[in-house]
């Protein structure tokens, strides 16, 4: 039994970990295309434009799913909508393994995108809403850790299935059904977000949940702070009070994608196969596994730093490191450097992203907007994030044809420099503040 005065950490870690499984499925479903695309393109004889459509179809569903997450989670609760996402993950995993042409494949992937859009909005939001201020950055970054675990898992599955035969890509997609079903079952055993419960007038349920984690005395204080924050806030997303934090959240989301990270996540195998000398499908997929491993390790480092160093310093350092790494990747490809040299610079780029941007973006998006509109604001910011991902994924191969691969990576380096300046000048630090304190800080700022 927990001490009612002190609370028990396990009552925080269990629901946060369950919610983070949504992040794992997000990572797996988005990254599995990286290995499968080589075999899909060969088997169906797709052109570059058809390959872009196949790779980006998931993202169209992500945009719609993130849009739906806003009003559905505010009306029905974070937990119920996550349950719907888990069911969609399961159906899409199996559906993506069965298509006979591009249209059927796109339809199945769009369904998976709906699930990812919902989970990418609500998993970090739910974790932020149940976490104490002192550990919220670490807890929300559990979702990012789960994402990179999902990416690494998909790369590993892809590599292990390389030699299975011409239907190997079907097994790559079908394998996601296992964690999808686990997510669906685990969600049945966690509680609803306490902040959502307070909004719906169910304060006693919210207080019981919080008391398990932080103790009854602290829980009473948090309930009062949530109630006061809700009472002080009204209006829509376009109200001047909400406009500035919403714009900051949107721009963080867009910069995280326009710096080109998903060119590596979605097209990494094609980049190595077509632009690095002496590569095969097997060696390209092995390079993906190494990238996924570095992504995982760097994310753990980012998690350890985010509540100590703060969100803003990590974001600035990451964008600066990404810019330098992208310049190096561009030069290495231009001068036809060996595969190991290209891989090293790609790894530094991915590591910089994972330490600061991958971790910091979701934390900032989940905590920067006021309680009353947080579900809608998180959804809007996530929609923009997926729009950015879609734009990058849908244009990458075309940009390579127009600007060459070195020129395209230089373009992403320029965007990384702009992102550094944006964070430096306009993004506030939120480390160590309760969500209600962040609300009050924005209201005190001139509109």
C-alpha cells in the first residue's frame, strides 16, 4: 500500500509506461517503411514519385489522426481515444502486409497514420498531465524513448527478415500487430488523466489518482491549482492569451521536421544504396540498425539532461550540432567518401537530434500551452508537425533530383541554423515549472 502522505512512484511509472507504448508503435510504424521500401519498390516497379507516395501515405493519416485527437480527447478522455488508436494500429499492421498494389497499400498505411496521429498527440499529453513538475521532462521524454525503441526495433526486424524471400516486407509490417495488441490490453488497466477528470467535474477521481503518486496533501494542492487554472481561462485557440504559446509550439514542431530528420528515418536505406559507393540492400539495412542504436543511446542521454540542463539549452545545442553534421554529410557524399565516413556524420546528426530536438520537441509541445486548451493546442501543433513530415517525405527524392543529395542536405543545414536562432530568441525555458505556473507566465506576457 502507498503512503498516503508520500505517494508511490510506481503509480506514476506504470500509466506513463503504458501510454508510451503508443510512442513505440509510432516509431515502429513510421520507420518500418525504411527497410521495406527497397523491396516494395523492386517488387512493384514503382517510380520515384510512386515511392514518395507510398512512403508518405502514412503521414496523411497522421495529419487527420492528430486533428481528430483534439476534440475527441477533450470530449471522451485521453484513455478512450488511445484505446481506439490501439485498435487502429492492430488493423493497419495486418492490412499493410496484404496489399497487391499501391492503392491498397496506401489505404492500409493511412489507417496506421490515423493511429499514429492520435498516439503522437495523446501519449505525451497524457504523460505530461499525470507527472509532477520536477520530473515531467523526464517522464514525457519516456514517450520519445519509446519512439526510438520502436524505430530500432523496426530496423532490427527489417534486417533479420532481409533474406526471408520476396514476401519479406509483408512480415515486416505484420510484426507490428504484436505490440499493438499488447498496447490495447494494457490501456484497460490505467486511469484517466487527472486534469481531464477535473475539467469534467470528477475531482474525487482525479484526487485519488494523484494521491497515489504524490500523497494526499500534495494531491489536494494540485487539484486546487488545476481548478484555479481552468477557472481563469476561457476562449478559443485564437484568443490573444493563447496565441503566442500556440505559435511557439507550432514553430518548434515544424523546425523539428524541416531539418530533415525523416529523410534518414524513411529513406535511409535508399540514401546509402543509391548515393554511397559499393552498398547492397543488406549493408544499407545494417547501417539503419546502427543509426537506430545511436538514436536510442542519444535519447537516453537527452532524457537524463532535460530536467537538469533545461529544454532551451538542449534545443539550441542540438540544432547547432545538426547544422554542422548536415554540412559534413553533404561534403562526404559530394566527394564520394567511404560508407563509414558518411555513416559517422549521419550518426552525429541523428545523435544531436535525439539528445535535444527529439526529446525537447514533444516535452515543449506537451507543457507549453494552457490547461484549458492543452488537448486542442497539442493536437494543432502535432498536426503541423505531421504536415512538416509529410512535406519533407513527399519532396525528398524530388529535391535530390533537382538539387542533388549534397545540395538537399545543405538546405536542411540552413533550416537547422534558422531553428537555432528561433529557439535562442523566442522560446521560453519551462524547466521545473508546474503546468499552471507556465500558464500564468504566458498570461503575464504582453500579447
